[in-house]
C-alpha cells in the first residue's frame, strides 16, 4: 500500500492555510491504540481524520472496468460495471455521497464471451432527461470552492443568509429555491450583471490577497470597484421594481372590517389587514396537503410547516393540541403491513414509498 514516491499536494489558491482547524502531527497514534483515552465522539472524529490523512499517502486503487453486450429478442442490451482488483487507499477511506448507493449496483457476475444466458423477463421502462439534482449544503460548498467564490470562513454565513432571508427552503438534505429567491436573483442579475458574475467574485478574492501581500494598493482597487458600482447602484435604486407581494382577498379583518391581503415575510406568505399600520391583525396561511391527521380522535388536517431554519415538515393543523408530524411527505395511503401512514422520500433515481413507523421495514420504489 506504500507508493514508490511520497505523495505531495499543492495548496489550493483559495485555501486559507492559516485557518485550518486540524493539523496531523503523527501517524503512529492509531485510533484503536488510543481508543480507551477518548470519548466515543472524539474517537469517531479522530478515526475520520487519521484515516483520511494516512489514505492520502497510500497507493491508488485499481479497478477493472467491465462492459458486457447481451443479445435478446433481436435487441442488444449493455451492462457496465467495475471490479476492484486492488483497494489501495480505499482500504481506509472512501468519501461519502449525498445519496447512498445500493451495494449490488455496479457489480457484474463472472461471464465469458459467447456464454448463453437465460432470459427471465424484459421490463420496458421509459426514461426522460432529468434536470441536475438540487444542491445540498455539501455540494453547494464544493461548487463555491471550484468557482473560487468565498472562503472556508464564509461558507457557513452564506448558507445561513440564504436560508434566513427566505431565498431557499430546506427539503430534507436539499436546498430548494423559493419564489422570492428566484425573483431576487433575476433582479440582481438584471441590474448588477458585473457583480453577479462568478468571475468578478473570484477576481475580487485574488485582488484582496494581493492587497494583503502588498502587490496592490487598496485605494486603487477600491476606486476601480466603487466608481462604476456607485453609478449602477443609483440607477438600480431608480429603476428596480419592488418585490413586496400584496394580493387582495375577499376575507374581512375581524378587528376593523377592512379586507385582508396576502403579504410576503421572512417566514413565507401570511395574511394581514389592508389597514396596516393602523390595524396590525395577521394570521398564518395554512397550506393543506389534502390528508387528514392519522391520530385517532383528531379531526385536524396535515399542513405544510417550517422549522426556524426553514426546513419543511408536515404537521397537524390542531397543534399544540395534536403534535402529529412527519419529515417526509405523507401519501394518504396506509401501510399494508402495520396500517401506519405511508410517506414518500426522494431517492437517487426515483421516489421511495416507505412506512412512517420506524419499527416497520415496509418500503417500495415508486
């Protein structure tokens, strides 16, 4: 597992070498040898760091890529897969993925050319081109790193800002842009095309680095940036349309008798009195999913709710009297094994229908 020559790695231009939280100092302190001196959390963290550190100096893995053409009913089917011949660094470390893969995926049985196979069945399926998957926190940070945007110390504030201002909603692990987020994005691209360009942000990062080491004068850099920006900002303040949404309704305010309107806030849409600020009556908009609460004796409906971090879940409209809630979206159907409500969870290639009861193992690919 030892390569012929030591592996050397160059620092990424965007990395901040002085801000690292972990610097390995010795590989001889193996995790198992010091396990008794660590808490369970410390041991798991130390094992992760030690495995990755040692793996970066190990020999590469060797894989045999296999492709098999199979003739059946005058058609040709192709199966591709890989076989690990030498695990190399994979013995210690494998990067985790956003969606776990099935163990049998990518593995082919031993086959020889010209071998006859038994045709059990042909299962015709139609597949359409799908859009790229939505970003998760991890994949968004990887994209920012690749584009040279931001620094490790700014990634957490970026994520908290787009969530806190209601530009994205969190659906399980994915980040889904909201109507407000897409509207603000379109307006910024329209009125600030230069600043919204990824190359501008990466270029600004480089200039800030050059200012630190004395290659550039900060006053000259600020002047180059601010003069055109001030002109663009003044023009945007004059021409940019407002994004505040106000929709009239037929409902009447119970306090003053004026009509209620739908407004947008940091936690989503809500109903408010059109007589604001004289009348400050507001009420939440309950978005039902057409499914009754499954708890016995409860007559409430399941509605879409959000946590403080804007993560979507589905709870009973009679809260706090009833605290029935689901992280995955209920389908309205009952589990054939235990009778609990079925929920749908997005998988890697399709939607998985599973039982909401954690003690029940019912699962079905939709």
